[in-house]
């Protein structure tokens, strides 16, 4: 079974703090993704990576950065958290290409106060 | 695909009612289509997918979807819903670059017992 794990289920941070969200997958997938999920807006892609050290911006990259130093790990960084980044963050992985199923982690609910 | 549209954001049904959730996509190349489901408190998971061949696709828990190329649609159906089908349902299709999925906004389905 594919397993995608995220470092925290719930996180509360203050405005201006640097926030790290970690994601690890155990199926040797090439692709990894970070989404945010907000009511009525579905899933919006923040960044994705198709290989180690490779990254591509998604639809809403502003205020975020990512790091992929190892194939199994994909980190999302909020350099200076703001209240409008309060959201559910989902990590996913898949084999390379759009025809493949994405496997999701449980999500991190981040609240920025 | 360039875009994926889900027509209903909220659907409320009684148990044993029939279900049809609409999904339309804008054509942009290879047509692979997915329905994902997120049960309350659980991970997003694949419900069913169309890659090629028979346009009627069967998934888990009695769900099916029909790919109608002329209508750019991939509607999800279930003849008789159960209370346990209460969840949020997302339609998705690969982007033109084929690196990522384009997601619909989601449909929240509530089944009244």
C-alpha cells in the first residue's frame, strides 16, 4: 500500500513565523505535489516536483517555497506566515505523468493567528 | 484539460435515492479522467478513473461514471446511495502538460438517513 505521511495533522502558528510542512512517500514515486484545500475552491496546486531538486510552480505559489532534496521527501515552506495562508494543506505523490493516480496524505490543517 | 467544472457544490439526498454528479472538462489533449472522494476525516482517495476503452467505468462502492466525448462530460452515478456515501467528491483531468491534474471545485454530498 502506498503511504504518504505528513509531519503534522494540526498546526497553529503566528503571523510572520517561518513554517515547514513535511511530506514523505514510500513508493518511489517521481512526482510529488503540494495543494491547499479551501471550501468551495477545491484543490489548488501550490508547487509540484517531478524529480529530486526539480520544482515547478503551480497555480498559487506566492508566499510559498518548496524543497526536494531526496526522492521520498517534499517540503513546503511558508517564509513568513500570514493569516490568509490558514488552510488545509495536502501532499500527494504519483508516478510520472498525468495518467497516474495521485496518492494523498492525511493533510495538515494550518491556522495562522 | 484546461479546466474542469463540477456543476453542483452541495447535494443533499435521502438514502436509496439515485445520484448523478456532473463533471465537464475542456478538451486539451489526452483524455484521462478521475473521480476522487474524501470521506469525513479521511484522505482523498481514488474512486474511479477512465484512461481509454469502455466509456462506462466502474469504481469502488458501487459507483460508476460514463465518459461522453461529444459532451466533454464524465458524470458520476450511483443507483442507490447510502448514508456512508456522505463525502466530498472531486473530478480531475490531466493538464495539457500532463505533469499535473486539474481539479474541479468539488461537490459536497450529504445523505440523510
